[in-house]
C-alpha cells in the first residue's frame, strides 16, 4: 500500500500523541501545513477522517494563533467502558468505514476476540439500503448497538 501524504500526517500526529506527556496534544494547523508543505485543508482532512471518536479520539479546533488543534485520545477504564462509549456513538448512525473502525477499537481494547471482530466486520461491511436519506447509517448504527448490547450483557 502506498504511503500517502495523509498517511504521513497521521503517522506524525500519532507519534506526537504517543510522546505527549499530557493526555491532550495541542498543535498548530499552520505549522503542520508548513511542515508537510500542504494546504491546511489537507490537515483538516486527516483530522476528520483519521482522528475520529470511533477511532478513540476527540478533536477540537481553536481559532487564532494560526489555528490551534487539540487532539484528545479517549481513555477507557476497561472493555466495558469502551463498549459503553461505542454504544452511545453508534446511536448517531455509522457508515461502513466508521463501523469497521468501531470493531478495530473493540479489538485494540480486547473487548472482542479476533473471531468476533471478523463476524462483526462481515455484518457491518454489507451494503445496506442504498437510499439517500441516511437510513442506512441509522440501520448500521442499530446493528452495531445490538451487537454491543450482547457484548455488554
């Protein structure tokens, strides 16, 4: 798989998150764009697609000073905590990509076995209602919520 600019930005930010002594990482959008010689919108793209709640992050943006970005890794107190977090998140609806990220986060926190994860991915990856009103997102979210409820029991 080719290493894209988005991959490089993600890897750099993940390294900074890992090195951060505090649980919150603050970086300048402008400085990141200069470092990677790209438009600030490319930084926004990486943040919006790779530092999401279903991947275990909360991102906040502050105006002024070149556009400060705050990346907060979500911390969990065990598998039950991650299950509850994702259960709430799934209630808002999930795309197939988001649902796969949910499954990966469950695996990272040992909330599901590899076999359970493969079963879950098989279910959430199936194309659902192809309508434009977002009901496929809600349906996939309900499916994931139901699976999480079984895991929480």
